[in-house]
C-alpha cells in the first residue's frame, strides 16, 4: 500500500481550530519575533496616522487664521484707506499670536467648553462687529481706529485660534529632534507657515477679489466662518444665528442687490445715491451722486478718483469738479517746435480715474491710448462718466506694459499724461527713475509729459519725486492745483497736501504755454476757469532735506515708503473734509 498522504500544516491565519503551541525553543522564539514585528508595524502606522491628523488640523487652523487676517485688513480699507488700515495691523496680529500661544493652558482651565468650539462663533460675529465699529471711524480717527477695530474683532479670533493650535501641537511627537530645538520647533514652524499663507493668500485675493459675491470682503469672511463651523461642529452654533441674519439682511457691506438697495435707502436720507459699486484690484469702487449739490464722484476705498457736475449740461465733455484734471489738459498748450496738429497727434494716458483728461484729448481729435490697471474703474468710467469709445484701452499694470512695449513705441507719443494715485499714497514704482526713463523713451523728441503727484509739501517724498522727475527730463515747470495755504493754517493742521502738476519736455528749452483759444475749452466753463495752470511752485518750496535724499530708484523705494503712513493719515483727514464722514463709513 502506498503511504498515506500527510495533511499540509496550516499557518495561524489558515488554521480553523486552536493554534498549536510552539513545540521547541526555536519555535517559541520565532513566534515572539513575529508578534513583536506585528506590534511594531501596528504601532508605527497608528503613530503616523495620529501625527498626520495633528499636523493637518494645526495647518488648517493656521491657514484659516492667516486668510482671515488678510480679509479683515481688506475690510477696513474702504473706511480708513489701505495704508492707514495696514499701519498697526501686524502689531495686533503679533500680540494675539503671543497671547494665544502663551495662554492656551489658562484658556483650557477657564473656558467651560473646548477652545475650538468658540472659533465659529467669533468668526461669525466679526462681520457684524466690524459693520458697527466702522461707523465710529470719525470718533476713533485714522491713527488708532483700525487697531481698535481689529483689537475687538480679529484679535479674539487669532488668539483663540493660536491657543487651539498650541493645544493640538502638544500631541506632536518631537522625540526625533534634538532637545535644544524641540521646545521651540512647533512655535517657529507654525509662525513660518502662517507668514507663508498670509503672503501668498493676499496675492491671490488681490487678483481674484470681486470675481463673485463669495470673493468679496464680507463674502470671504462669511465663507471662512462657515469653514470654521465645519471644523468645529457643536450645539453652540445656534448662537451664530443673529450674526448670520445680520449678514443676510442688514450688512450693507455685502455685495448683494438687497444690501445695495438698503444702502441706497440710507444714502437718500442725506441727499446721496449709489449708482453702482463693486470690489476690484485696487479696492472698493463705487459711483455716488450728490443730489443736493449736483455732482457725481467715483470712489476707490477712502479716496476719490474724480468727479463731474451733473447740474450743468454736458456739451462736448462734462464739467469736472476738480481742477487738477483740466490743468493736465494744458499739456496741449506747451509750445514746442514742429508741433503736430491734434488730428495727427498721439497721446498716452497712464491712470484713468473717471476719464476727465483722456476724454478731453479724444474730443480734440488726438489718438489716445489709456493704460488702467483696474477693469472696474474702466467700466464705470465708460458707463457713468461718458468716456468715449474711440480710444485704445490697455487694462494692465503700467510697469509691465511699458517694459514690454517701450521698444516698439520708441519716440511714438506727442503727449504723455501720468496721473496715478489711490488710497492715500502714490504707487511708488510708477515714480522711479527707471519707469520715468521708460516714458521718456516713448516720448517724441518734441513731446511733452504732464505728471500729477499728490503730496504733502511738509514731507520729503514730494521733493524726492521732484528730484527724480527733473533728473530724467531736462526742462520742467511745477504747479500746484490750488493756492498755497497760509503759514498759520499749515501750523494748525500740520500738513500742506495738494496735487502737484509737472510739465516737462525732452529738450532743454524753457517750458512755455500758448494762450488758450475758444476751442481749447470744449465749451466747458470749468476749463475756461482752470485750464491754464496758475499757481507755479518755486523749487525752494520743497524741503531742503529732499535734496540730500537724491532720486527714487527701483531698489531704493524705501525712501518713500517710510513716509507713507504720515502722508496717508493726512490724506484721510483731507478726504473727510471733501465728503461727509458718514458717506465714507456706510459703504
């Protein structure tokens, strides 16, 4: 008989019955080794999953906090201006970060609920709180108002978020790091991630803001509050209902038709109305009518881009309410050899505003190119201020456009208008020696450039810019928009803020103007009164210290940046005298 076939031994996973105990010492040691390896694998996987969850939660909270900080800053700019809003913003954030990181244990002991559970409630009430606090901007002032507002809104959110992050990172396993850095690694790493998200998200928001209602200032705050509520779901969310109702029905900062209608109802009481509004690249853009005095203005954050009288009949062009824009049109009156007639001339207008100057150039028959960075400003100028359609429009950053086109447009333009200003300070790169030299490259040998710079005669930046302009163009004359104030007025207010218009040529000949004739006025009373600049400025009017500071170059922009805060605060005060405070506040 053939031998019986033996059954194959089953492993632990295959055995149907009880496992056979080890029979020898070697079997026992092998079994122990298998169990140890299995336990090691299971513990490592569990550890890795736990660490991923810890760092993932912390990173999510850091990202939300950084984005919310940026949105909060943007939400203040329509009432305080971009520079005034940002002036103390980092200090508020840093203080909140230190308070939250150092006080997480105390908060855990004091609070009746987990710190994380409070984040959705705080985030939900921020839009509502900012709505009411911004209406007190005249009381707070531009110097401390933004910091007070964020101390009562953003500070609690950042402090609580940081405390939550510290609690979460307490569970991080840092045993692989040297003891000398293990203690500080979570804090340093969290702050590095915060700064990265803060910088990158601001870049993204500037380019994407206004694409839809959720991508507006208050819209983003509501989206972020919703994200917090998803991360920390609890019964406490019922307390956020009043904040949600306020946002839906009463917060006029939300870019919805219902909010706009509500805002108009409030404005009508004061004799104003809102024609249109939206948020865009350069800020909050709106068009407002003053029915009592009969004019219309375009607003960008806490600054005005221009305005025109509506109570006067429009003939060829509208009647501007600000004389600086008509004075820029005097670029046509500068006398140069072999001057091209208007129907043969070409003009470049950098910075559109409501389009007062380019509209006049077009009306004179000049082939005009307009370079404007903000598409909403351009659309509103066409829709509400009668900007003619027969021109070349370039919706692009002027620096990148000039760099890519200066060779093709070498000595191409008879006239260049340089008029860029928004939010309380000039865009510094557009006043550097390099950018102005690029414009000179585009100007014909007998061409003329007119540059408008809004600045304070009591501060060095105005002198630095004038040094730079005169360093590029050999012959210039400088005017201010209005009469200079008295010494007593300057001493009382501490500022002498005005638009400064500079007319320059590429030749060394003295800049002279021909006498205007009737057709130069385009049937406009404002142009009859203000077309010819009257208030010439002697170089001695600029601070002597500006001469020591030299000219403005691309790698030396800090020369102007360090004066931005003071200049912006002065501009804020001027704007509050031009338009009533409550109109600025109820945007």
